[in-house]
C-alpha cells in the first residue's frame, strides 16, 4: 500500500470581516473587508475550483484522502485557484497541506475496512447518479456515445482506490461488465439498494 494523505485545502473566504458593532441586544452591524462584487467573485472562484481539487479524492468522515500519486495534480489545481484569487486581489489566495497517515497502522486495523467502505460508497454514488441521467434505447440499452462516456468515468474512478484494495478493484470491474452487458436496470437497482445502507458519514465538508 502506498502512502495516504489527508488533503487540507484553504481558500480565501468572501465573508472575511473587518469589524462588527452591536446595534442592540438583537442585532449587530458587520463590516465586510470586501465589497459585494469582490465577494461574489471570490465565491465564484471557490466554487469553480472546489470540484477539480477534490476530484477522485476519498471523502471520509469529513476528510479528503488521496494517494501520493494524486498529490501533484491536486497541488497544480490549488495553484490555479491561488492564481485566480490573486487576480481578484493580491491579498487573496489558496494553498494545500498534505498530512501523511500511518499506512502500517491502517493496514493492521479496522480503519482499512472503513476507508474501503468509503471508497465503495463513492463509486456506487457516482455511478448511480450518472445512470440516473442517461436515456436508454428501446431495448433498455445505452447508446454507444453514453457507454463510452461511462467507460471514461470508470477509468477515472479507479484513482479512488487509494488503498490498492483488490475487492474495490473487483467492484469497479463488475460495474464495468454490467455496463458492457447493458444490464443497466438491474445495476441501478443494486446500486440504489447499496446506497440505502450507506450512512451519511461519507459526505464531504465544504471547503
């Protein structure tokens, strides 16, 4: 198993305040550092980069986990966010810290299984949402173009397997075979059932 890291990303917030004044016991007056247009641009930049930065990281109890192989791409995306922020104002920015986890400890304990469960949950969720958006032909099959798009998605999702877990790899291969066999409706039912058993703990926190 290669090294695993917690991804800690920081981006400038549009809601940075300079000061606040109490008007009365029921209300306060807040003075933002940035004007309305600048706040709007900061928020738009955060939303534009949030998805790409965390693409194919594993959401785990509010944390984002990545492999060593993914670090360079994440660093590049954060650098892009930093440059975009600085185009708005030189005082704005974005940066990332990678905190290593004890791989030996993960391999020995229950944490390994919990991370593997989180990976499977993301694979099920992303595949189900993609299949919800597709239109099947009269034979309940995918069009060649849609099937090619889902193949590409599954290739990208392989990066989620930061543990190199054989069961996770086998699950992706199984989903891929169902797609190739056009067993779409049974697959959707299976994914829906799996997701019903998945607690909300795998959902990511906002940046």
